[in-house]
C-alpha cells in the first residue's frame, strides 16, 4: 500500500539504512561556498584573538593550522575516514558537519 507513495515516505533499500535518497552524493556550489565561509570565519576569529594580545596554548595551536586559502580542495570538502574507500569521506556525509569543526589536517599518508 505505501510502496507506491512518493516524496518523503518513499521506501529505500534497507542496505542503505533508509537514507540513500536523502543525502546528495556531492556537495553543491552553495554548500561548498558555505564551508569556505565557515573556515574563513574561524580564521578571522583566530586573527582577532591574536591581535588582541591574548596568549594561550590553544591559540598557538590554532595559529599553526593551515588557513582556508592555504588548504587543498580535497582537505576543505572531504575528511579522513577509516571505513571509507580511499580513507576519505565527503564532509556533508559527516553528521552535524556544520556544527563540528572540520579537521584541517589529515593523518600522515592520507
């Protein structure tokens, strides 16, 4: 009965966990632009704190990470994943990726 319905109630393969059609397989231009904007916002906060004269260990570590314009596109839009093929996973496949910090560095060799 419900198999013929479309929209939000359409069935998907159980092997995909029911989420196959909800997450697009690539980032759109808008979502990529939003990722870049969030990275630049973090960079500006780090610059503001550094200019204010605040000194702490975490700020020194934050200044050591690469800035948005220094990052490769591969590092901006994908993240390291042990389980994914080639050990990279698109950042929009990570749960709550807009709320969590995007790791700007990857383990050596990946």
